[in-house]
């Protein structure tokens, strides 16, 4: 047994005690604290439809929780969202889109923990877009979608304006960005842009740029930033992603040739023309080079060269300057007819031709080229040519630039035809007792070589041509014909012929077989023409014929009455006194001492039109109502119309406008009535009024004379007003005398047949019973006595005139009081009322004869 040893504690018993002591020490040294705001939200002014965010953050022990409320209630909806951060110790209240006035309010940020609760308020105001102040912030340039490789630098751009200059802040995924918390990796540049260096995956998100000043706050549209993994660097030789393209241009035109090459590393790109460098060495771009060419006149090949450390490649662009086509080969004639020529030709152009143009003309000094275009073959037949005519033909080609020079011309002659016109200026002269000489000139359109002429003659020109005598002539334009019958008149026609056939006959001429008698005048034709005269001109058949007179015969075409005029030697004559717009036929013969010669063929001529010389016929008028008249007529006689009628003029005026009937009204005129109409209704006339009416015809030259005037009266109507100056005189206790003046003539509207006097008892200002009526059937009546009245009684009196159409308007009521039954003298009371008296339907009217 050991003596004097002290007791010892084991280690397992000491550990719990030590832990308890340490816990008591620690608890005593760490004091708890209530919430305190580290970020306080500020009042904001937003734009209707825009965005605002309120940021609120607090600290405390334990860590507080932050929430948002409005009027003591938590806020959360589709448009109002709370985004928490810092483990709930911070919260952003975001409202989008803003709605006024619903969202305008005071919002409370509440921070609370076990030690307490604190609240801070922020006010939201909203302004409509059209009411924004001038200095309100505006986002001039917002951020755009961007993809960046990890570790690379990303820059999100932002520019804003306002007055004062707005402050720019940034939000990512609806939370504010604090560049100071990024150790310099995230910076906001002076321009407002956000620069993110050494990009990380956590930088990926939706970014917003916010501009704010004292006027308000404006958010940009959000833009996403995507951060992707670094790609493995590969080395790729150059290749053309957009090779240069060959092009065609107009002469003097401009063109841009684009060449784009890619590779890794990216190649340099330059242009060359043959061996000449077009891109300076120190200006050689990377990847893309555009060659700008202007005023290009010649075709050339341009080479694009792309080069890098991994190789050199080339591509050629051919720039072709378009040019006019070359002239085709000389045309060859393959077929000819009298009116057509067929030609073929060689294109003469290696490049495509759009079409060909043929030009041709007759070989004469004044002829001009005619053109046929849009020919797409190298063979063509030209039609519509003149027979027996020499032509010059050439061809030119057309491409997209234009028309090239013409080919060498080819000359050819069309084939012959029978003459297309007769011999000209046929003349005949008697040279002996039975012989005549006939001469003429060549046809204007011989259509070939004239081989000869045939002269046809007969004493009976009604015979068919096959029975006429024929005299053939070759190589001459003059001949003599013998064995004629003296004293007879012969008709002569001449035709020309070619190797193909006979041409048409000339107009006939006439000759009398009598020596010394003048020949038929030649070139007999019409000169000046007027509406009443026609000038005729001619030439004597031969000189020195001893002409002493001419005889002219003429008549209206279609009539048998012939007129004659005889006058001395002359070469023209004016026939006067003719009717306008009438066709006449004329023939002329010369007279010598030996007798009268043959007459010319008849010529026809119509005189010019003139104004109608007579008015329309059978004017009639009838009244269709009190304000309308129906006027009808027949056209002027055909011979007096003097041209083509185009319509009629109808004029009218009031007869005797004044009361004494001495003045007429203003003349009125209807719009021109079409020639197809022979009646018109005059409207809006005065009632029961006489009108003077005239009608005239109009043709293309002008207006003819007016017809004799026709007097017509419009129909009656009811009078247009009441009688004038109505007065009432009280005669005694049972009788009244009513007096008036007749209506003015302008308001009578018909024949006044009489007057009606209406009277009715009045008590307390109201009528008693139906009005009684007294009728005086005299147009000139101006007064009436009404008897059988009650003493000391008020009566209302009115007067109206009437025609066969009915009553006119009543006069204003006159109120009078009959005398008392016992009074000898007394005053009558007369007054005028403005309103019509009322009637009592139960009372029966009693008519008193006047």
C-alpha cells in the first residue's frame, strides 16, 4: 500500500468538460445583430411599356432575408418578378412591361432576421412615350448577340444620350453587375461598353445596358453572350471561298470583281493583270480583295492570287467588253418576182446575233431606205415592191449592244407586170374629112418595158368594148385613124401593154369628125369650191383652133334638168348661184365658126356646206303642267339644211312681264337638242305665264334662222298667295263687311274664279265649331257682307282666292267683335292673329249664300 499519493483523472473524462468550456467562451464573445441595408433602392421614373429594377441588399447576424411588398402585400405576377441574390440577403424587384397608372406606387423592401426587421421605400413614376421630356435617356446603340471563345475578351457595346448625359450601368440575367468585384477582369469603358477579359463559362448570359439621369431610366433590348470552348488550332492551306466571276460589260462601263480566300493562317489576296501587280505590296489585304474597274474599253483576263505560308493559289476572271456586230456578208438574190425579191446572206459574226435588219430602196435620187427588222434567219423575201424597178438591198446585224454596220449592197431589178395605169393626156384632132390624129403620153406606172398601145374607138360608146374598133400602135405615142364617118362623134380610149399583158383603159375622150371644129378641151377639172360656187379649169385641145366660145352644161346629180352657160374664150369659169351641199355634174365643149366640138366627160363636184337657210317647220307647243311646256317641230326642208344637221336651238322668253304687258322677260336658251330629237320639255317655268318660243336648226357650219315665234301658256295652278289688304268693318250686331284687294298678277297663277270668306266664332282665344264659308264667284269681287251673326261675339275672318285648280293661301285671320244687341253706336274691334283658328269637328258648317 502506497502512502501519500494524490488522486488522478483519466483523459476520457477531461474531453467533454473541455468542449463545454470552449463552447461557453465562444458564445460569450460573438454578439448577434439586427438587419442593416447595404444597398438602398432609389426612386425611379420609367417609360410606359419599358422596364425598371429596384435593387435592395442587407446584412446582419444571422444573415437577413430580403423581400419586396406593395401596400404591405408580397408582390409577384407575370410582369412583376423578384430575383434573389446573396443567399436571399439581396433581391431585385423587376417590373416589365410598365403599365400606367397601375404600376405607379410606393414599393417596400423588407429585411428581417431573428434580431429584427427594417424597411425602406422606393417610389415608381411612369411617363407615356409621347409625353417624355426632351432630356429623357435614349439608347442609341444597344448590345448585340456575341459568341466568344473561353479565355478570349468579349466586349458588349452600349451608347446612350440624354440631358444631362445619362449614367450607364449593366445587368446580367436581371441582376446588377459590379465590375469592382471582379478583380479587374470586368471593366466598364468610358464609352459605356462592358469589357470582359479572360472569358469564363459563368460570363454566359443575358446582358442589358441601362441609361439613367434625373429625367428617368431606359433599358436596352437584352443580348445574349455565349462562351464556347477553345477550338483546336489547325493549319489549312488557302482556298477560294468566293472565286472571281467572269463578266460582260458595255464599252466604257464599270465593274467590281470580288475575290475571297480562306485558310489558317488567313491568306493575303492580290490582283494581277498579266505580270503586273495591281495591288501594292504594302496594301495587300487579308482574306478579301475587291478590284474596281472603270471606263473599261478592252477585254482582259484578271488574276486573283491568294498566298500564305502554306501555299499560293490563283483564279482568273475574264472581263469581256461587248462590241457591235460585224457587217454580214453581201446578200445574194435567189428569186425575183414583179413585186418581191428573196435574198440570203452569211452572218459574218462568230458571236451570237440577236436579229438582222434589211434596208432597201429604189435606185432613184430621191428614194429613201425602207427598213424590215426583227429578222432571225439569214433568208428573207421582201414584198410590196414596184414592178420593173431596180433596187439596192443591204443587211446589218444587231446584238445586245446595238446595230452594227451594214453589208455591201446588192442591186437587182423586179420583174415586169402589165401597166398599172393608163396612158395620159389623150388628145384627138380631125385632120381631114374622114381622118383623125390621136396622141398621148406614157403611163405613170408602166411596170415594165411598154411594147405598144391599143386605141379603141366607136360611134356608140354604149356598146361593149369587144365591139369597139381597135387600132394597134408600136413604138410611138401618136397615130392616125382613117375611114371615119363624117359629121359623127367618136369616143376614144387608149391602153398600154407590156410583154406580160394589157394595162387599164384611159378615160374616154370625144371627137367630132368635122374639119375646123375644135377638139375636146383637155385637163377639164375643178378649181376653187365654195358653198354657192364651183370654179372649172381646162386647156384647149390644140392651139390656133379658132375658138370663139365655150358651152358649159351642168345639172344637179340625179336630176334631169340641164342648164347651159355660154361664154367667150378662156381657160377657167366660175359657176355661181349653186345650192350648198349639193353635187353637180359638168361637161364642156369648144365652139368655132365651123360648129361645136365634142363635149368632155362629165366631172362631179359637191358644193361646200353652209348654215341652214330655213328654220324648222310645224312648231307646236302644249302645256304639260303649270311649270312645263312641251315644244315639238319637224326638221327644215332637206334642200334648206345645207349640210349635216347636228341639233336644234330652242329659245323662249316671258311675254308681257310687267302688269301692263309691255315688257318681255329675259330670253332663255335650252342646251342644244340632239338632231335625233324633235321635241323638248321646257322646265322650271313660271305658272300660268305666256312664253314666246322659237326654234332654229344647227349644222356643222353654224346656226340657221329662227322660226316664227310661237306663243304658249303654262297651265293654271292654285293662287300663289292670299288676297291683299284684307279689312273687316262691323256694320251692326249681326253683320260684318269684309273688304280686300286682288292678288298681284304674278301670284294669281291662273284665272281667278272667285273668293271664299271663312269666319268662325272665337272664345277665350280658341275657335268654336268649324269655320263657315261664304263664296263669291266673281273674279273682280273685292268685298262681301256677312249677316246672321250673334251680337257681342268675337269672330275670326280669313279670305282666299281660287282658280279652277283650287283654293290659294288664306289671309292672316282678322279678329272682330260684333256690336251688342241694344247698342246704337259702338266701336268695332279689329286685330290680326298669326295662328290659324282651330276647328271643332262636332260642329256642322252652314253655308250662307253671298
